[in-house]
C-alpha cells in the first residue's frame, strides 16, 4: 500500500498523445469509485485538461514541456513544483525519457514510482506475425500500474463520464427526434484514415434519413478545409464542427452523440469515455494491439482485409507499412460501414 493508503496523494503522469491521455479516464473513474478519499493529480499537457473536467476531486497539473519544463533543467524545475504538492506515490503511465527523469528525482526523495509495461515484446511479436491474438489493452496496462501501488481497480464496471449540455451554438442542431452521429475521418497517419471519397459514400446513405444529423470532427486548417467541402456537398444534415468550437465544447457535443465513427485515433476514445457507441475503422493497425476504445465490443472494429493484406498489422501506431499497403482502407466498403451504423442504431 502506498504511503497513507486510500488517503494518499497520487501523481499520474501521461504527457501525450491525446488518445492515450483520454484512455486514462475509465481508470481514474474506477479509482475515484473505489478510493473516494484518494487525492489525484494528473500531469499532462495544458490542452488536455478538459478531458478530465467531468471527474470530481481530480486536479490537472500542466506540463509545459516546450517552454518552462523543457530539457533537464526544466524537468528539475517541474519536479520542484510537484514536490510542493505533497505527492506520496507516482503512477508513470507513459514511461518515456521525460517521465524516467522525473522518476529519478522522486526516487532520490524515496517516493514510490510505478511505471507502465508497454508490452513491447508482445507487440513486436504481433507485428512480426509470430502471434496473432488479442494483447492486453492499454486500459489494463494502466490499471496494472495502480496495482503496483497497491491500488487495484475494477475495469468491468461502466465507468463513464456524464453527458454535458450542448453548447448554445449547437442547440438548434438537435431535438428529441434527432439522431446525432459523429464522424472523425482523420488520424495521425494516412494509413489509418478512411478515404473521404468512400466516407462520402457512407454519408450519401446516412443523409437519406431526415432524423439523422452527422457532425464532422477534425483539427488543423487542412482538415477543416476538407470537412467544409464535405459539408457543402450535402444538405443541412451534415455539419462540420471542426474549427468552430473550443475543445471543451467539442467534448460536450461528443457526449451527446448516439454513435461515433472514428479511426484508430483520439476521437474514438473521447466518445467512449461518455458511454457513446463507437465504431472504429482500422487500416494498417489492428485492435489486437490493445488500443480499441474502452467498453466497445470487438465487433465494433471494422478492419481492413487481412487476406488481401496479410502483413496487417504492419505497425502499432500506423507509422510504418510496406510498399503497396497505402490503400488498405479501401478494402472496407461504404456499404459495410453504413450497415454497421444501422445495426448499432437498431440495437439501441
């Protein structure tokens, strides 16, 4: 048991990326439920703070890794600032150079630090096609870190954030009869993105239902411009929210969705945190690596054709693939995606 047990102050470290930070939410909700007197501080980047807004008694400490906390001196400055908070134990759910340096500082003070096992060997075996099976999920790996601190949690429960009020700018877009469906067609790597021309095929079918309203999510000016073009192609049933809302407002909108269609990327994890059904499309990556959204059945993952592209998954993050694998997503037909959407809506 960490010092002071269930009333201890635990620092949870996860700097990036957005999806990985978002995957902490179910674990933190489980911690809050089982250890209501536990004090929790999350060390992450400033822009990710809204992800944790719906969790009571949780503080977010902003890591300014490109400015004030940059480099060895900056990390020592960060440690000194954290040291004033009365930290009893550290859960390093990132295990990168920055967090390892922080660990050294905390070790010198005698503070327990538990670090995540990322399962690199198992993932390498998956990529090298020596084994093709479901690996431990990232959520489970996070839970294992808390287990090391003698703070076991139960991830079988429905640990989700509450639905938020729609931003005023979106209130006219929804009523009791409206079915809000989110679509986030982008990802960090092109090999994980469903081509917009195929997504348009999905939209052509979806927009025949007057009760369906599709909200498009993305980030960055290039994605905003592409989504604006998609919106302009269709009726008022398709709305691009990218670039029009703050991140906090986007989360409020996501919490009101009936369904989210996402790639192997952050938006799927954000939606799952609110108990939204999430359908994910997978290109050169695969859900077996452990990055599927929380609480979603495997059937919600639509994967590229491994018979045609047997080397899938070619990497864990989608940043590597052999020549000829640029178009693996095209093996997922718009009809398949549309039918999955209909099946999920009917099930509700």
